[in-house]
C-alpha cells in the first residue's frame, strides 16, 4: 500500500502545504507534483464535474510523486459512496463538507475506517486501485491504510461551531477547516466574511482544535496571509485554487493589454457580457 504523506506530517507534528484543484484533468495534478512544492493536492469535488474514471486518473497522477498525497472534498450526500470511491481510486484523505452534528461526524469517520472490531468503520473490502485491484484487498495493509487516511472536517455551520468540542471528541477526527462563507450564511449574514461574529468563530475553531489535539488548517491565497494563522499556532495550509488563479490572470493580464489598446471595457457592445460587464 502507498505511504500517506499528509498522515506522516501530521503524526510527526510537522507543517503541511496543499493546493486546491477543481480540474480533474490529471495533467494539472502532474504539474503540481513536478513543482515539488506541495505535500498534497485537494480535489475540490464538491464544486467540480467528474466521473469515476476521472478519480482513478487523479489517483494515478498522484502516484507519480512519492512526496505527494491526495485529498478529496466531499459534499454532504452521498458521503459514504463518494468516500469509498475516492479512497479506492488512490485519493487517500477526505475533507467532509457540512457536518452539523456528532452523528454526522461519526458517519464521516465510519465511511473512512475499515469494518473491523478495532476500527469500527463501515468501509468494506473492494478490488480497487488502492489495493492494486487483486493484490492487497482485505489485507492487514488495507486496514492500516484506512486507519492512516486523514479525516478532515469543514466546520462551517453554526450548529457545528456551537457544539465543536463534542464534534471533535469523536475518535478519528484529524483536521479541521473553518468555512467563513457557509458560516456567515448560517448566521444570516451572507457575504459578510469579515463580520466580527465570523472572525470570532474562526478563532474559536482554531483554538478549540489545538486544545483538543486536532490540527487546524487555513485556506489562503498568498504567503502574506499566513502570518496571523502562524501566530495562532496553525501549521497546515491549503493555498490557492486553479480556477481563481486562472481568473486573476485573465482579468489582470487582459486588463493590462486592453489599456495598451485603448479599450477600457472590451466586453461592452461586443455581444458578450463580460464578467461584471454590461448589465451592471
């Protein structure tokens, strides 16, 4: 079974760095690997189109780089199916969106862990990529690999923040990630990501996670944004998103060239309403 880079870093209390990908094109994952700069890629499947063949190809791309593992962000339904197919494809770690209750968190952990008396999970034996199809299915190594899969939780609902200690007391939770967008919605303040109540909730999630021995992670876009989290004791970061990187380049580089061409707003009057163009 393949070693899990993210698990190794967590167990050694060492920092980790990942990056978000919406693209299921495996060549993008290969580019991340070739950079040699990241410990894992997070496929943000909650937002992206993909099929089961794409998951296997992502797993194959990750396998090319011994220094790197994978993570998949999974929406609230169907958690168990997607978890088993992600891990079976070779994406070793799972970030669960939208847990609200202790029961939700228990379901998340059980979907990852093997169905043995010791592990207490519901993840059954399969003939998939993670076990090399026919070579290690149901073996002790299979069970150990599932034990080593990192279970991360998006803490992004008011109920999850309010009952955070109980959620993090569920055995098998390894990492947390605060979600300001969903949290601001859940308190009736959509889009107010910097509202004092949202900022305080993030601080509470980080401090409580550290107190309970669960690793908090921060999602940021630039190294400069890491300073406040480092001061709070955060060691784990996931930086940037492929679609955001592309949009920023399209906007900034396209804007600079259009100024050279004397065009302030090329989207207007072209028949193609640009982003934030005609209709504002």
